[in-house]
């Protein structure tokens, strides 16, 4: 009976999760996708945080529970040949022995377990594992319960942990670069009608074919045939002469050429080239120049601003663009700095972490990953083929760091007396409602039934604590 549920005991209901300030993606464990993995991570516990209690329940309590449950079974049992409620007790005990034993255990274990841990002054953070259970009517019920507790540690000196505070001021260069990207996105390609050669800044419209050169291997060990390489080629491809993404060999070969010309040249790709099939290879190209084009960008005037949206003038667009970019940079750098600050706290304070919480966090991370794969179109059958044992192992270090970070932030929140008001929770529910498009009252009722409101409150408290630590940075 090791699977007995002792959830009615005072186990901690913390779900330690990472900071996600920018997205408000609170993990309420909403299983919107068809699970392709099981949340079975075994009974592994951190030995440094494992506690065991041995409990003995008096025989009188056991017999009293047996009698009450057998009587209820008698009332409910429907057995041919007997009137309802008149089935002999001996028959009930024989036919429903396992069900009766299970209900007896579930009816009396939780309260005695709670009394035992209260007496010892411990609070389980994991679901207790019941072992060595001995149950007979008329005899004392004996069992052991094994569970994890939160670590005892100090965050003394946390005020001295700091990271450089970033300069979140939007620079003119950053603003101008984004403004140019907006112009570039609305630019048009115009054919060059003049009979002239390709020059720096032009766009060459080309068709090409490439063959990867292979070195012949002499001697008897030479293979009979090399595997066929994936064909390299393209039709009507635009290449900018001197462009940041154009290889020097293409710039050199195309510059000075004219439409109608056919060129032959080789390109040696570096070992670290982004496209793996070309990295470290030499390719012989046949290129035909079809035409020359030039990019015409729109003028930065009021007409252009109106094309972009609800803007009256180009100055209106620039002001709103600058405001958006400034806010986005501030949010991004603050979030990155808070992550660095939490990482510094995690590295500074050393203590054991409950393995049960780590495994729960791995579940959260895998669920998040599976939802992302499902959103990208991955089928459930394909998800089931994933090596989840390997995935769980790979997620362990990050999950452990996230749990540790949450424990540290909780401890600092206690020291700083950080509080989350009902108004804070209500405001967060409104944000989640807008993001998920779930009616607010429906969302609140669902989260209440799932017991997720306490987790949201915990997460908000950690976010407040992270904000407080960030504001103290010099």
C-alpha cells in the first residue's frame, strides 16, 4: 500500500518556479495538450532532506474504523440472494477485503500522520511514501512514512550580492537602426534600365548551380562511389553587392559584370559557416546574371507614417516608435539583470534542494516544451517517441537551479516582509484572462478549484522580491 494518499496532511503546497516577469506565464498546470509523457519520476528523495516517522495506531481505533466501513459496505452492497442492507458481515469482509482495507487506511492514516509530524515539528514538502504497513483488524496499525522537508539555510548577507545595473537609455543609433529597418521593410526593388555593370550596393538577380568539390583518394581503399550531395542551386535569387550577408567571393565575381553574362568561380567556405552542408567545403559555381536591381526606400514623410498605422505625421510615428523601443529595452535589460542577480544568489548560497520539488519543476519545463512542440505542429504520436528519460536528465540542472532560486527568494521575502495583496492577485488574474482569452470569472473559479491561486500568489511575491533587489542595485 505504498501509494496511499496522505494529501490531507499539512504538506507544503509550494510550486517553486522560475521568474518570468516579462511574460506573466504562470504555470497553473493547465494541460491544454494531450500529454505524451507520464509524470512518474519515482520515489527519489534527497537523503540530506529525507525524514522518516514510525507510527503506531491503537488497535481500538483500527477496529472502530473497520466496523464503520464494513457497516457502510453492508448498506451499499447489492449481492444476489440478499436484501439490501442484510448481507452478512462475514461475506462483506471476504468479498470486499481489499476495498475495506484501503478505506480503513485512508480514513485513519492522515490524522495520525499529521499528529506525528506535528509532534516532531516537521513539515513535508513531498507526498509521503508509506512503507512497512501492517494492518489487521483488532491489532495496532504500524507503518513508516518517508518524505522530504525544506532545507534549513540562512540568506545572511544577501544585501551584499549585486550585479552591474544596466544603462537602459535608448541610444540614437538604436533608434535610427530600427527606423531604417522600418524603411527597408517597405522598400521596393526597381530594375535598372541603364546598360551598366554591377556596382557596390546594387542587387544582382541571378540563377546559379553549385557543385561541391571532393578530393580523390588514391589507393585500393578508395570507395566505389561517393554519396550524392544535396543539389545546390537557385533561380532568380537576389544578391546585394557588398551586402553584409554576401560572401566576399560573390562580391568579387559579380562586381563589374553585366546582365546576360555567365560566370564560373569557386567559393571556399569556412569551417564555422552557418550552413552545415557547406562548412569547410569548396563549391564550384555556374552563375547567370539575369538583371540589375536597386532598392528604393520610402521617404520619411507623413504619407509613409500613415502607411504604417494610425499616425498623422512622421514625427508622431517617430515619437511613438522611440517610446516603444525605450520601454522594450528597459524591460529586456531589467529582466536580464534580475536573472543575473538571481543566478548570483544561487551561486552564493549553498544548501541541499528537495528532489521532489526538482522533479515537479522538470514536469513544468517538459509540459512547457511539449506545448511549444504541439503549437509548432508536432503530432502526439511523435512526442511519444521522444526519449523522456534523457530529456528529464537534461532538464535536471536548470530545474534544480530554479527551485533553489525560489527557495532563496522566499527566504528573502520573509526577511523583507514582502506581502502580496488581494488587489495584486486580482490584477494578475486580469492579465492572465486577457492573455488566455478566458473569462475572468471562469478563470478565477478554475484556478480556485485547482488550488492554483496560492501558487500565483507565491510567484507574485517572488517577483516583488526580485524587483526590490533590483531597485537596490547601485
